[in-house]
C-alpha cells in the first residue's frame, strides 16, 4: 500500500507534523507550484490561509485530493464551483480560534465602554480630563453569526452582564433568524460581526444597516472583511451615526499604509489577530495530526464543511 501524500500549501513557518513520520509523506507547495502537485496528493493542508491558490488551481486537470483541511475558520478563500461539486471532504480549524476571538471581542467591548482609547490619547498629550464611562452590565449586544465563534462571544459577554441576542441564518430555540437582525440591531449598544462569508452575508453591514443603529452604538467585525462595506462604515463614523467601531478583518489584507481607513475617527484597527494567541500554530498542527489519524483509520472527520453553504452547519438545525 502506498504511503499517503500530504501536500502542504505554505511553509512560513512550516507546521509540525513529526508525529506522522513513517505514516505519511509530506511535500510542500506555494502558489506557483500547487497546481502541478495537486494530482499527486491524497490530502491537502492549506497552511497559508491568505492564499487564493487552491481556488485558482483546483479546476485544472488530474485527480484531486480526497480531503482538504484549512488552518482557518473561514473557507471562502478556497471554495470554488469545481471543489463544491467534487466528492472531496473539506474541514476547517473548528475548535482552535473560538475562545481567543471571544476574549478579543470582550476586550474591545470593555475598552470602548471604559473609553480606554481616549484615555491613551489624553495620556500621550499629558492631559488630565475626568470623564464618566459606560456601565457594561445591562447593555445590549447583537452577535451576528451563530456558529461556535458567535456562541463563545455570547457566553463571555453574558459573563460580563451584557444581554446578548445571537442571530443566525435560521431561527431556532434561543437563536434569532436573519429577519430579526434589523429590529435587534436598532436597540443594541454593541453589534458584533462573526458570520461566515457567503453570498448572503457579503456586504451585509452597509450604509442602510449603520443608519439603523443608535448614535451610542459600537460596531465590531471579527468575522470576514467583506461582510463590511468599509466606505459606508467610514462615512457612518465621520457623520457620527455610531459612536465607534473596531475592525480586525478587511476587504484587502494587509491593509495598505495609504488606506484612508487608518485616519477614520473612532475606528480601532487591528491586523487580523483576534484569534492568534501564543502557541496557535502548534495547536493548528496538533489538530491536523489528530484529524489525519482519523482519516487514515477510515473514520469520519468531525465538523465537515458544507461546501454549498460555505461553513460547518450547526448541529441544532434540523
């Protein structure tokens, strides 16, 4: 029996796959070489999650891997019609990023409520300016995206006394459907984007949406960059339609030093780091090795992506 070949897209730094020595062959590819190596691979590990190479190379000739795993929560950068139509199983990094992202969101909400950005600004200018800050307990949040990241955000915010409404694609039990979003957002103090990127969610946070929010509301996006129409958010902040915003994801990454978003008043920018705590790459490598062992044993892989929807469906949807 031929030893399976794992093709790894990206090597900066390479994943630690030492546990698979003798059980798998490992070969590396980049955007230039992926298409030529895909027909030889049994498994594709997308380690460089910023690359569009899979989506570009997949429609080419030859056989394709039976399993693709991406070291990210989102799968939009690799899905294409040909992959969606194939029998290939797709998995993502479900279970690695939920708590770190939720902690990051909780930190942002606390920072905004306690006016920490202005405190730092005043300190730089040696300005002593007493202010009153907002009480977090009893405030209202809407989390858009009812997957594991959104649910973990809801759990941590609940612990801070925030009343949280979770909005998903489909209404069930304690989760609101997409049709409830406008009504809930209009009364929210915090609106948090944590949805996957699909054709339905692309550009959902636009001028119409920001116009619904209270002038005291804050908007945070830790989902996918194209969920937000960035020009509309910038205009909403300049016109004081909302009190502030934080973006950890963007339409184009990295954000250009010349991008006007850097100068938008009330906008906090971070470089797609909300889920990256110390040791995160090691955890991603360990997750892949564990999944590989299941795959090699012929066992089903948990939490596979629905390639038609573009995300892992929740188990509580009939």
